């Protein structure tokens, strides 16, 4: 009832027309609201420039399980949302933005300022491309949107290919679905740009790296990817599998929560440790307690966390920095590659030792109940089944990649939600009240999977959705290729084999489209009313599955997505139940909290005030 009232209050608010100060003070304008009614459309908004859109038919089946989702090929499933090939009314009547082109130079693409000596001068005087730093990705993406709109070609080494590494950037989910429909059996993955990882795997004779110089294995698009991907996602990605791990994750979150007051001045480390603890419970069924300084923790686990965070940060920097990306594609080893290589070697030693010990204990039948239910224990069984086609070294390599990917990806997502909860204490209180009801009804004082569904915890889900709107872990996490055929995007023929990126950030932050975009309002996502209010307005794209979360879509969607969401929900819930966490007075809004590009964009959390709830 309380939520319904607040949702109505927001809608009432949305039907007025306040003036907006646009993004970070850069664009100041008065604007009509577009979230208020079906009838409200603007003539200048993206996707609504020529005609009013008609009501959209849902074209994405909201599959509830792997077995029901459609996918480009039978065994690897897109798991969450299969793409329906039907053409919608909206597609037929949708207005068409014009394709713009971002000026670029050969090889370095839009990063003109990376040209030695004269780059800055050239860019300042002729190209005027935004200067990308590790601290400004949100602003850069918004600036590109303001300059080039919702459909432009940009040139990004490491993502696009060839002399001019062209990437089509789009923001319309219907157009992105066209790309996904034409991905074919071997879709392009976001990991494809991570060439140094392939190099490192080949150096270590990983079968996962594929055979021969033209096969990038799991990081490529061939049969090798498909085989390992199938094995990896089994027991992990379906809602049923993921919810099986919830008791262990809830326990890890409960223990981790005790550590918060000790880590109040270094919550970034705390969330890395908490993500580690939660994933250990999934992978091994073990309680590692790294985030709770009251218990003795294994120094090897501490070292593993550091290596996992550093290795991926080096890896991403090698793809992000245009000069590094070009050198990586030419096979040149830089200082950064050297650091990455050493870090990965050390990480491999730790992981392989741990996996070996576990396998030996499995063989000696020494695992306890929780360990026997773990992902790795089941994976050993699956690997040993005759038809698996996976040998033990491949199994261990698969798990190494998973463990490496399981720390700061998840902690980044959690950190941003914590930023918003700690700067919007009324939201934290609302969330507390929702969760407290569940805890009061819980017989064992623990959070359970059924409490975390959208139906039972709408506010929790809305908090994560709103956090993703304002501060996605990265503005664009989806780069796909129409490998099968030419397609038309906004009326322009995009040749087969092009790279198309989806930018999910600017629209959700445009004051012409979203009321008070700088304010954290979870009620935007609760119940049917806000969705109905967005229907037929430019804001309706935000309800598309493409905008919903940071895990991408299609058959390459993150295999850890469901467990990562469960982990995020459980640790946030436990923290909010145990503590009131508030940002220091110097932090007025989330904009006062800096962020930095590591594997993703990580909020640099300030020292928080932590007060126990009684
Ligand atoms: C909030 C946390 C996470 C986020 C935001 C995230 C995001 C992503 C994204 C955007 C992709 C690329 C999808 C594409 O190519 O279209 C991806 C791939 C991947 N993720 Fe995650 N991820 C997270 C957590 C995890 C976890 C916990 C694991 C551990 C299993 C994991 C393992 C992987 C792997 C192995 C891939 C490559 C899959 C493939 O290419 O088929 N991720 N992730």
C-alpha cells in the first residue's frame, strides 16, 4: 500500500511540468514531461521525430527458464529473453533518426588525441572528439548523444576492425533486436576484444584458447566457444539452478555484513571480499568469511581477490587505451601486458591449487553436504560423465575464468546501488521496511529465494533498476555483430559482419525523456502504472529488456548474470537489515562520488557512517 501510494505520488508529480537543469549543468532547458501519459509525445525526442509511435506489441518472450527460451542454436540458450522475429506495429511506424558519423583517423579511430605529439592540437582544432579519461565515461557517452543523437558511427580500436574500426552505436532496443536476430549460431561476444587474455591462455596451453592462431577459443565465436559455454552455463544460469545457491549466498552475505563497520572507510575492498565470499559459496559450497575481519581469513584468498581485480583492470585497460589495443592486436608485448601476464600467472597458481585439492577431496569422498551441492562438485560429475567431451584440465580452465570474473564485476554493481542507498536515506528506509517484513516472517531468520522475487520485493528490484539507469556498470555493455546477413537499422543498410553497440545510458538521463533524471526514484519501476504512462512516449524504450540490466542479451548474455543478481540482492538486503549506512555530509548527491575505470566503472566509495539497527 505504501509503495502504491508513493508510486501514485510520483506519477502525480510527473504530470506537472517543472524546468530541468540538464545533465551535469551542461544543457539547461525547460521541458514538457514525457512520463505522464499515453498521449504525451514530443516532437524533438529521439525515436519520435517524424511520427507518433503506435502502441508497442511485446516482441520479447519473457522466458522464465532456459528450457523455454528461444536461441540461435539448440544447446546454448539465451536464457532470459528470446527474441521474437515478428515485426511490430511500432517497428513499422517508428520514426527514423539520421546516421551521423564521428570524425576519426586511421587505426586510432576517434581517439585523435592519442596521435603522438600533435594529437591534442589536431583534436582541439579540427576533430573535437571528447577526451576520454578513466573518470568520465558517463559524461562522454552523454556528450556523444547530444552531438550525434541516437544513431551514429564511431571508430573504436579493439572493438571495431580494420583500418577504420567502425562501430554503429544505437539506442533503440528494436533496432538492437534486429542485430541479435542476425547473429547466427556463433555470436560475437563482448570478451572478443580481450586479445591479451587469448595470448595468455595460449602461452599456458589452455585448450580454452582454441587450436591454431585463427581460433580464439572461448573468447572467439566458433565451436570451441559453444562447447565450453554450454558446459559453463549448465547448473548456473537457469533460475532454478541459480536459486539453489541462494541459501549459501545468503549465509555468506549474513556473515559478510558483520564486517561493514570495520570497513566503513574502505567499502570498495569490503564489497570485493563480499563478492568473493558469496561466489565461493556457489563454486565450492564453502564459507570463506573474507569480508568479516572478526574471523581469521586465508591470506591466499586475500591475494586471490587482489589478483582478480588487478588482472581484469590491466586487461580492460589494454583494450580501452587505443595505443595498447593496437599493439595488442599486433601481438606487441607492452609493460602493461607484462603486468597482466604476471598477475594472471599468480592467479592461475592459486586457482589450480584450490581446484586440485577439491577434486582430490571429491575423489576421497571427503566433501561435506554443502560442498557436494556446489557448482564445482556438480561440474566434476558432469565432466566425468562419458558424453561430456570435456577433460579435467578444460574443466579447471573454465572454472578459472569464472572465478576471475566473479569479484569486481559483481562488487561494481553492488557499489553503485550502495552509492544511491547511502545518498537517499528515505529510499534505504523504504527498502528496510520491505525487507523487514520478510525477515519477520522467516522461520530461521534468513533471507530465502522466494522473498527476493519481483512480486515479493518490488522495491528491491526497483532500486537495482534505478541504479542501473543512473549509473550502469558501463554505459555500453552490448557489442554485437550481424554475422548472418545485411540488416537495415533506422533505414540504413548495415553490411553483414558489422559491429553494432548498444548505448543504454543517455536516454535514461535525458531530462527531455525522464523526469528529474538526476534523482534516484525507484518508484519509476514499480507496478504497471509507470509502464503504462511511458507507453507511446519516447521513454517507453526504457521498459525494454535491453535497458533492464547490465548483462547484455542473446546467447552471449553473461552466464553469471543470475547468480550475480542474487548476490547483489542478498548482500544489499542483509546490509540494509543490519545497518543504516549514510554518506558523509560532504556528499550531497551521487555526483559527488568519483568513479574510475577498472574492469567496469567503479564508484570510489567515501568513508560511510554505519549505524547498527536495533
Ligand atoms: C554484476 C556482475 C556482472 C556483470 C555486470 C557482468 C557483465 C557481463 C557482460 C556485459 C558480458 C558480455 C556479454 C556479451 O558478450 O554480450 C559478460 C560476459 C561474461 N561473464 Fe559476466 N558479468 C557479471 C558477473 C559475472 C560473474 C559472477 C561471472 C562468473 C561466472 C561472469 C562470467 C562471465 C563470462 C565467463 C562471460 C563471457 C561469456 C561468453 O562470452 O559467452 N560474469 N558479463
